[in-house]
C-alpha cells in the first residue's frame, strides 16, 4: 500500500523531533481536575501507533522519558507498541474493537485519523477527554484543532491533537523565475484557482508542452472547493450522508482540475507530487505541509541534476469563494474504561503536547503544534536545526511560515467523519485522476491517428462530455455511500 506523503512526513517528524526534544531539558508540569497520584502499583497504559524503525525507537524513547519523569511522579507507565503502518494499525484496532477471533485486546490509547476513529467508535466506546481538561487547559490549544477531534452525538473530544497540518502550494522557484522573466507572470496569480489554471496554460505554451501543476489529494480539493463556494457535495441527515453535488460545484471542479489536466497543463506521473517535482515533470503542486521535507533540492532530468530553490505559497481560493483550507493530521484516541485510566491517559496527552515536548516534535517537517504558545514563528523556526533550514529541507521553514500565516488569514477546517466518509474520500481520490487520465490518453490517441488537437480537445471538453463526467461523479459518490 502506498503511504500518503503527509504520513511519510510524520515518520520523519517523530524521529528527528525526539532528538531535538531531548535538548529541551525540562518538562512542563500541568494540573488536571483530578490529578493522578503515585501508587505502589503504577497504572500501565498501552499505546498503539504506526511508527517503525528509527521513528519507532524515537517514540518509545519519548515514552520512556515520560515514565521516568512525569509518569514516575504520578504513578503512570506508558507502554508503546507499533502495529506496522497506518493501514495495519487501523485494521488491528478495528479487529480488536470488533472482537475478532485471535485479535488482541483493545489498547488504552491508539493513533487514528477521524475516519478510522469513527469506524472504531461504532463498535466500542471512545472516551470524551473534555471532562479531564480544565477550561484553562482547553484554552491553551487552538480551538479549531480541538474541534477537529470532536465526534459523536455529544460532540465529545475523542481525538486529541498532537500535530496538525494544512495544505500549501509548493513551487520550484528556480524554474518559475525563468518562466516569469520571459512572460511577466507573477506570484499573485497563484493566489486564486482561476489564476493557477491560466498560469498553467501559459507555462504549457511557453515551455513547449510541459505540465505545470499537480494536486496531491483530489478528495481534499473537492471538499475545500465545496467550503469555499458554499456548495457541499453531500448532506448529513440522521447520521448518514446523501450526495448533493451541485452543477456549480461540479463545473468548478471540471474547469479547475479536469479540463487543464486533459489539455496537458497538469500531470500525475510518480507516486507522490514531490517525485514529479524532482524529475521536472511539474513546477508546482498542492501538498500537505507535513510533506514539506520531501520537496526536492534539485531536479534530475536526462541523467543530469541541477539545484533548485523553493517557495511555498498559501492554498489558493476561488475568486468568488471564501478563504477556506484543509486542516488534517492524526491524533490519539483513548478507549473508554474507568475514570482513573482515562484521566491518566489525558495526563500523558497533556505532557506530550506541552510546547517543550511538542514544539520540536511537530516543527521539523512542517507540522503545526496544537498549543497556542507554540504557534509562534520565532519559536517554531528556532526549534529547527540549521541543516533543516539551509540545506537538506529548506521547504520546511518556508512551509511553516506560510502555514502560520494561513492560520491568521484563512479558515482551516477539518472533515467531520460519518458512515461512508472513508470510502467516499478513497473513491474521489481514485476517480478524479482516473477520468482525467483516460480523457488525456484518448486525446493523444486521436491526435496520433491524425485528428487535430483542437478538434479532439473541443470534443473531450464539450458540454456533452461535462454532463457525462458530472453524472459519473454523482453515481460513483452515491455508490461509495452505499446508495
């Protein structure tokens, strides 16, 4: 299974982040409404995660640090266990929650994205952590970060934020500067989706037919476009979703994604956006801030490598839309048990997300720490080693600056999970590029057979073609939701 680029970023983040955390040298102590107290028999909590190799060792060392400091003071022992990658972890938690034959008992704490947590919560209760946090402790976190972890009929805090990310526009500044000098293109044009499409067309013409752009997550693109335009692709009724993809939203997706892809202005070749940037197949892409560390420092074409500079811009908006962007990132869930165990788990999560532990943990690959006190450009950039800023990962610092600005200038919003939400996202991520690639290949075949490119493109992007594409998208969305 291909691991999404944001998760590759998180693996890098944890491994390097722990090394930095050790330098911090002191632990921030907090008080909860009913603090755990040390006992002659410590309370042991198991944590399931998806880290491996150096990342696993770093996280286990971090747990050991807690056990010998804050945990020792409070009588809490954290026992971490890796369950493989994120897909294996989600499957293991689901089988344990379902009580499958041979499945282990549920852990006390496990890492999850909202869709996975929702699936588990349908089988076994997850703890609402809000009662274990004082108002002051809750106020220490960005409200939208806490909101992203709420679910269920009581809107309880079920997923505790550990590190959050958004999406940025990553740009090969070296190739952009050459293009801009020749054409007069400006970075301001990349602030809107309409400008991105126009710029992609100009670059395609100027470069002799090369692609300019790629999207990392078509599903995120659909959702953020819906928020920006106020046209949701589904409606939640009685806990279930019904597809409501409007012609206006569909037209925006067609004009901004499908049509430029068919024209050859966009591309999707390698497994990840950064792969296509590394080979020079594209100049810009939308990707997770968590993957900033993977933006290339050089482009390799025809067996030769050349260095490039990077730039990172805010997520584009539609000209007539609202300034929304995606908020994402896995958090930690606590299985409902006894107040004592739940309170102890909350204590560990507070320690883990305190700025002195969490700031270096989050900053290295572009993640945003959840605590307000850590969301300061000087503090975050100060947590980065010089090598990350100047040589091996220069896009990380750029991404952090841009993401912090987006927190002030845009509305970062997460997706609320529901029955079928995971399947719907997977369907969108597969379907949009599939339909675009099929149309692009048909265009190439028709022109190779002697048809003019103008005629082929006009037919493939006709009103009839749009209606067929729109109906396919509606039908597949309904099927993903079991309708």
